[in-house]
């Protein structure tokens, strides 16, 4: 795991659980795409992807 992966993981996990839950809800219930959510929250697409694919 290189430095970039570690920082992405930290960026995704450091976010509050409430925000992560909201991001997951937008993606799965509202059907928003990952790039759309990334723009809304000003986060990287990879970080959103990690949040959406990681089990809570």
C-alpha cells in the first residue's frame, strides 16, 4: 500500500460516520453516481468509492 492509497483510505475513514451514511444513501437509494457525489462533497471519486464499497 503506497502513500496515495493510505491517504485515500484515511480521507474516507476520517469522515464522520453520519456523512458516510449520507453518501451511501445518496448512491444506493437516490441512485446518484459516484462522480456526482464527489463533486457535491468536494472529495475524490476514489474516496467516495471506498465509502460506498466498504461495509459499515
